């Protein structure tokens, strides 16, 4: 009996959607089983390739630095030359999904975080504030606009960070009347609430008038940047275009604290592109178990059906944050298939998951599924031949200290999509 799908992807975050799009473009029948929000809800507005070296120094040219990574790093399994080609494919895939970006893999630029810190980045959404060198910005004067009652945009931190980059900064907090009737408490307003309110041309027009007035009060409008919180929803690009048409100053956005509307918009665009290509997404479909016989997955169990079958499977469930890995008192497990886990307990003097210093790299940050060079996970020391692991569930890298998380997600997804396509018999 023929199977309904060629590939089932377990996990619908950045890596799962990237793999799904790449395979669906090749004409494969692909389904994604996803449950709950992905870590794109904390997306900064930028994709990182490799931001820091082993001594946590910023990296200017990530492709050059990748050659010195240890063999356990996912990038090393892909190979430097192949990785460079995959970065171009990743950028093209995002462009096909209608995601406008700036940057390239030859040299990092710098993104401005919600805390006002400049961090190296590979690709950044076109509307976001960035720096070419991490020390200068497009203009030396800026007005930070916040919205009254919105607490997830720490303007004082942003101002302090910008002033370290020699940008004279002022802050203006603007009220939006429609917000007063949409909340029960001054502490409840989130970016998603403001996005719903801003999805109205009259309110957006009035807001732009108020921003223009604040620019005039702070001096020459054409010589200062307007910095807004990223509180524009699925049609954020359209809203910003309307604002820019009404405001004389250059307008940029900075990511807010989670939930990230930039990440929600990115996820929506990738999902739409995947389904337009013919892919199927099963929402709220938690995969609870899988059956393995003769080193191959024969079926998986989900909330939709007792069993689902495919020719190939991709595990893209993420790390601890999204429960792709689960930490118990004695060990870390991969909860669906019971796959082998790489640990690095020797890095801790206590021989455990963490070291004594909060700010040091923690051993558990490199934990993940153990795979061969083709990203087949191992179970009891043997590769599961029709299963692949991608993204942050992989071992061998430290997303927080190396600045490589989104790059690993996209590039391992594309590498595995190539491996899978080559594994199918030619017609």
C-alpha cells in the first residue's frame, strides 16, 4: 500500500518549515505535524550564521570562521563549501516567501536588540535598525517612539545602547486612545494587542501625525531617525510603508520583548508559502511516539490518528525550550523515539548539567541528538536510516554563546532536504 506522504516533518518552527518548503518545491508530498507555538515567537528580527568565536569575540566573516569549528558542530558535518551554497539557497527561499531581508553570508552586520545591544547578524528583516560595523548608525540623531502603556519596549536601555554608538537620542511616549478601551489593566498591553489596534487606517494615520509632531519638536526631521517598536502585525510591511509616506524622517523598527510580531509574521509567511506549494500542516498534532523496526521508522502516533506512515521522517522538535529535549533528575532524553543524546558533562566541575557561574557557557547548552554525518540520529548506537534530525535539537553547538541558532536551523534543514531528495529512486 502506498503511503499518503513522502516525508513527515515533526515540528513546525523555522527548521521544519524550511525543510518542508525545500522538499515541497521538488514535488514531494510533505506534511508537517506541529503543536504549540515555536521559538519564532522570540525572534529578534535577524537570522544568525555565526556571531562569536570560542572566546566569545565577534566574528566579521562567518564563512571564514566556520572552517575552524570542531567536527561535532552541525556546520562541520555540512562542509564549508556546501554551506556557502546553502546560505544562498536559504536567502532565495526566504525571498520566494515574500520576506525582505538585508545582509549576506560574506560579512556579518549588526542588529540592535530590544535591550539596546548591538549583536552580529547574517540576515535582518528590511525594516529593522542595523549597523554595518556595530559602532555607527545611519544618522547621529534619533527619536525613540513608545506607546503609552506598552511595557515590553525598554526605551531607556535602547537609548543607553544608542548613545554608546554616539547617537543623540530622545524619547517620546504617545497615547493611542483606542487602547484605553481594549485592556483591563495598564500592565496587560502586549505587542499583539497593539498590532490589532494598528490594523486600522484611521488609527495609523493619527499615529503618524503624532509621530511627525514629535519629530518637529525635536529638531530637523530629515536629520533624525524615528525608531518604533515592532508592533505591526501580519501586514507590517504595508503599515510601515504608510507611515513612511506620512513621516519625513527615516523610520526603522526595533524588536520588542516577546511575543515577537516579527517572528509571528515570518512564521505566517513561511507557512503560507509551504501550503501554497501544496504542503499540509497538521496543527495541534503532538507526536507522542514512533515505532522503529530494523533501524527504520515504520509509523508515528499523533493526536489526530493512532498511526501515520511516510517514507522518510524529519525530527525538528527543537531543544529544551520547545520540549524536543526533556531533562530529568538523572538524564536528558529525546521523548518521542528515545534517541541517543550527546552530553558534555565533563565540561562541568560538578559533572552535571550546569557550572557554578551563570554567565559561563553551560554544558547542557551543547546537548542534543547524536547523528551521523548525514544527520541520521542514532538509537542504541545505530543510525535510524529513514529519520533525520535538524535544527536546535542537534548537539555540538551553543546557540547563545556562538550566535548560530537560526543559521543551524535553516542550513541543516536545507542539507537534509538535499539528502532526502537524493535518497529517493530516480524516475
